[in-house]
C-alpha cells in the first residue's frame, strides 16, 4: 500500500487545502516523494516507530518544514534546522531529515 494512501484523512484534508493534482514522483519501500502542486512537494518516510514528513514550497525561493508523527498520525515533534535560516530546505535521506541553508539569492 502507498504511504500516501495511509495518511489520515484529517492530515490529507489540511494538505490539499493548497490545491493541485498530487502524484508520486519517487517511491521506495518506506519512502515517497509526492508533488502536491507545481510548486510544492511532500516527502514521507515510515520508520519503525515514527513517520517523518517534509513539506517544501517554492514561490520562487524554496523553503521546507518538517514534522514527526507517531504511527497513529499524532504530531510528536516539529524539527528545526540546526542553524538560523530564512529559507531552510530539508529532504529525507535514509530515514533522516537533512537540512541545508537556502538563503542564497541570485540577482
């Protein structure tokens, strides 16, 4: 079963308030990266005790937020980057949230 389909109905309702036509961009055993709109993605990683979710929105500068849920989709943590950044960018790699500073602007 798709991790995306296993998300609770209330969480899906909140996510789709932004609109769009979601589709899976990448899928592995415990991981999915889903395009929610042309400018937003969601990554979901299902671990043994928790579920990591990273949401990234680009308008045009990309910025991410991360959430950790338990198996019942109850929010247990909102991890922050280990540095100060206006536009933190996160991704999930091997079951870990990886942050990078995305404050570089090109003029």
